[in-house]
C-alpha cells in the first residue's frame, strides 16, 4: 500500500500509479493517517467531452473567458496518468482517512463503521478563552506573521543596509586619507 501524503496539496495522482512509493505495510505500522488520491479509468465519454471542448476552443479562438474551474488551471500531468497498458486514469478527488489495525477482541468490543455507533471522537481540547501568546512571545509572533511572508525582503534589506553602511564609511574617511596622502606625499 502507498504511504499517504501528510497534506492535501502533497497528495498527487502519482501516488496512484502501479509501483508508486514509498510503500508501507499496515501490519507493521498498525495505524496510518493521511491523504490518498481517488482515481478512475478514463471513459469514452471523457474523450468525447475533450474533443468537444477542443472544437469549441478552436471556434472561439483566442477570445476565451477566464475559467473559474480549478481543474482547468492544473497541468494534465497533475490530473491524469497513463499506465503501462495504455489505460488513462483521472484524478477524481482526494480522501483523508485513518486506518487502524486492531485485534479481533478489540474489534468485537468496539464495532465501528457498521452503523452501530459513531466513531470514537477525540477529547475536546482544553483551550483558554483568550490567548496572550502574541504578547508573551513577540518573537514567535514576528516569525509567524512577518518572517514567513517577507523573508526575502527582510534579508535583502539587511544586506542593502550593510552595503550602504560600508559605502558611507568609505566616503566619510576617503577625503581624510586623500589629504593625508597629499600632505605626507
């Protein structure tokens, strides 16, 4: 079985390929949580729909409206792949799941998924009503709010400030050095 992706954005159609990796064994891991892709075989209706879309695009020419469909922004490699037999598979969605292998006694004691009772929920987290974390630790606030978005600009500004300081010091001491060279000759 293919090891799941940690986030939805890392879950790609490449995970559904025949010998995709990295792989894992549920019998060794006992518990696995993550994202898996859902794919289906491309049918003749899909091929016909693509042909119609190409013909309509040719008729309209370059005067196309911007499509708000997220799938249209993706590359073909991101949403479909062809296996070794020539079958084309389409990415239809992604599912987040948690698989857990339990002993027979535990499975009979807690039958989940057969409509007998709901899955066991997580405990409610003990959260404070207000958070003063931003006030207590301003460095963490700086990192999360400013550094992640403006890291390149901050580094560039720091380097520019050092270069400016260096040039100012050179121009400040340059007239004194020139005059001492003229006088001392």
